[in-house]
């Protein structure tokens, strides 16, 4: 399993994949550890998670540099990712006991009825490379604190991050086996998931990967949570704050090189402000700094992999061939590394790749609409339903329209984001289930009714 720097093509390191014997040992450890870990008092689990947050902060620069080297994230954004992970640890260290406290129900006189929340067991997490620390911590912090144990199958291009995350839990003082990394390829996921010792699974990734996990888990009657990407609308109405909508829209589309499931991908703009908004958006895109991700001034680093960049460019080319207008960008940069410029497409034909597929890179498609009804229709014209951003100075109008948008979350006058304080997840082809907040920690527990007479 090789780690390669996408900015230079340099091979960073090679990791030995776990063979069948190592996988078996990991599963045995997970099961035996779970039997003891589930009995650890909640306050002790919360304290360990607080320790994990401290480990993350103490090693922030080291972990940030590792992310930047393996997948190209600009160093300032990588540090922010580590800080966000520590914040999630803080959140559950403070609130897990309240989230999982017993729920009491009406009952006949002389009886007591309550719901308690028991852990399920080892949980398999199949995680992506784009936010290699955050994606993992947002599953591990709640699920492990609930009394489960974690098995991480990370993306194959970030093995160093996978091992570093295991180190975080070790240094925080967790018992051996509470959080383990499986260095395996995708071909072994089904066998691990089908194992009786694995009780549930969560996946963030592509639609085909999610369907494969859901199929295997379904045959075994195992709970899953899936987050499968998005083609999020970013709606600018006629009364929007254009300056704010441009500034936030640029960040929402280009952060992490545009490689984010909840990035703003489809900009839907009211005709009254369309020309001005597009001009401002193009100017802002062209003023971004593309380059060395280790440079503090860099806004956009390389795409995480040359093959992924080639797929993105093919989507842009096919859309242009179908009639889309490329206002800026549209060609890989002529330099070493997998660098793709911020790109704006207008006049996007219905059915072309940029219209119907998820573009996982800094490519914005822009649509002109006549009114709010058409804006909502265009926003919902997608098989995805992860997040949405809606811009209007009228908050009542925004809240009304938010109810009409088919997505797991809608942010009014703000970019779509995942936040440990609120539930996160999608509908339609974006997946199902929720992560984070109280809803997230309760996804992988047995909500057991206890009736005492």
C-alpha cells in the first residue's frame, strides 16, 4: 500500500497490507476488547476522549503535514481539520453521557419503563481520503464513547493517516483494541463485514461502494450508515447579499481543492443578479493562489490523485462539448503534480456530466433562474440530496424555501458544513442515517426498552 505525494509524484512510503492472519487477529482483539470496554463507566470513556483531543492538538502540525503530503490538502486547511477533530472530541467528552442517558416513558402505577442505550459491538468504518482525519474522528468519537469498538478501513492512498489515527487513541490511553486500523484493499471489505463479530458498518464514499456495503450488511441484517456524496445547490436569490454569497461560495466550492461531498457544486442564481454574481465569481476564482500545498499562502493544492483529476477533466470536456461555456479554467495546469484550476461553467446543458454527476474538484456549474420556484426546481433536479445553501436577506423566506429543498441539511446565508453539534447526513442517492450530535451517537446502539414492575 503506497503513499504518494500528489503535488510532486514522489513516493512517500510503502505499507504492508494486512494478510488474512492479521485480519483475523484484529477481529479477535476487537471482540474480546468490546466485552471489557462496554463495561467501562461512561465518565472514564469521556475522559479518554478528552485525552484524544489533547493528543490531536499536541500533534497538530505533524498530523497536518502528513495529510498535506499524502493527499495534497493546503497546510492551513489541514491544521484546521485537526483542530476540528479535537473539537469533536471535546463535544462528545462533554455531552455523551447526556445523549445516552435513559429515556423514561409513561407507564402504569407501580411500574417503571425506560429506554437504555447499549453498544452493539465492533463497528467497521470504510472511510475516504478527502478529509482523512475528520471523517474518521466523526465516526470514532461518538461510536467508541457509546461503548462500541472501531475498525478502520481507510482509503488506500492515506495509509499514514490511518496509522496516525490509531496512534491518537493509543497515546490517549485507550485499551488496546478499542480502535484498530485494517490496512486492507477494498476487495476484503465484504469478508470483514460478513464476519459475525462485526455488528455494524459506516461508509463515506462513492455510490457503488455504498451499495456494495449495504448489500452485504443487508444480507447479514447489520445496521449501516452511508454518506455517498452530493451535488449540492448553492442558491442565490434576488435579495441576497452578493458580497457574502461570492466570498462564501468561492470557499464552499474550492475548499480542499473542491474535493468535498458537501461542496457547493451547482450555483443557482436569480436572473436579476445573475450577471453581476457570475462576474464576481469568476474574478474571485481567478484570484485564488494555486500551488505548493505546504505554502501558507496557497488556496488550492493538487487534486489527490492524477487519475481522479483526469476523471474531473473528462467531465468538464464532455460538458463543454455538449454546449457548456467555460468562463475560466477548464484545463489541467502545465506543471508537475495533479493541479486543476478553479473552473466556472455556464449554459450547462441538461444531461451533461457537469449537470447530472458529482464533480469532485474545483468546478462550479452556474444556472440562471427566473424566480424562487424555478430555483427550487433546479435545486431538486438531482439524484443526490446531501446539503444545500440558500442566500436571501429575508430569513422568513429562506426558512420557508428550505422546507422545499430535498436535502439532509439546508444552510441559510452560510455554507453547508458538518458540525458536531448538529445531525449530518443525506437522502436519496446521498445515503441514509445521521452522524454527529445526539442522532449520530445513537445510530449504533441498542435502544433497549426496560420495563420494571
